[in-house]
C-alpha cells in the first residue's frame, strides 16, 4: 500500500511539472529589420513614395546598403557575438567591359532554384543563357560576388547556389558596399536581403528597388 501511495505521489509531481517556456529568438519578441541606401557621398539620393531608391552618381564608384536588425535574446549571443547573418544578392549582373543585364531572380539565392538559369539573355546581337556565359567569361554581381570564368562549370552542383551572395555576419548593423559605374546610369535593379536570426530560428527577407541616376 505504501509503495502504491509513493508511486502515485511521484506521478502527481511529474504530471504537475510545468513545461519550459518557448525561447524567444529576439530580445523583445518579434524580430525586425530595416535597410536603406546610405546617402553619404551621394547628394540628392532619396527614396520616393513608391519606396524606390534613386541613387545619384556623385563621383564615387560605389554606394552602401546599411541596415539595423533587432537584438537577440542572450541565449543566442555567444561571448558577446550575436548569431545573426545577413546575406545580399541582386538581379543586376555585368561582365568585364561593362556589359550589363538584369536577370530574373525572384527570391534570395533563388537563381538556381528553378529553370530561370536557362532564360535567354540578349547581349549585343547574341543571346546566351547564364551557364553559357559562365563558360566564356567572368560575371560580376552588384552585391559584390563574382562568378569566375570556368569552361567546365557544373551549375547543378549542390554547392553552386552558395556562391550567389555576400554576407555581413555577427552584427546588428549589417552593411554592404556595391559598385556604381557611370554605365549604370539609367538602369534599375533589385537588391535582395535575407537576415537569419539565432541559428536559423527566424529568417526575414527584404527587397530594395533602386534606380541609378546622374
């Protein structure tokens, strides 16, 4: 009888034990991000009512995308370093010699997630696909990464999509410098930003639309 009572007490104690609360990834609950074009060095740069950034060329061959992201819960801060990563991509490509085109990228690192890489790209009087271009020349992206010329490139390799981004990691104030040559004036671009908080717990994606102007 005593053993039975003791067993019932143990069952009751464990049955009443409260579950641990779910750990918030960000310090104040919901995670947030804010990104913008730094106007320093580019007088007259502004964002219009549609949200498009008009970047004025003022002699500098680069501009800077800056941002702020929400602080993490201390659980995701190791030795003072927040576990947050910001990746930058764009649909704006160019080759040495400033042959420029925009390519249909619809999500961060999404270039190789569908058949978009076989979309014809008109350059001069010729038409190419992205894999064909990589086999012939080096390709640059506005976000700052380079796809080097490789005649034997395997665009279907599982690691290939990881090349399509630049990163600003372990900081609450991410930023990325991007080129702005004279030949860009009059063209438009989309910049894709993906922020990952706390070991892939939360991901927020943003898009900045820009116009290059004199």
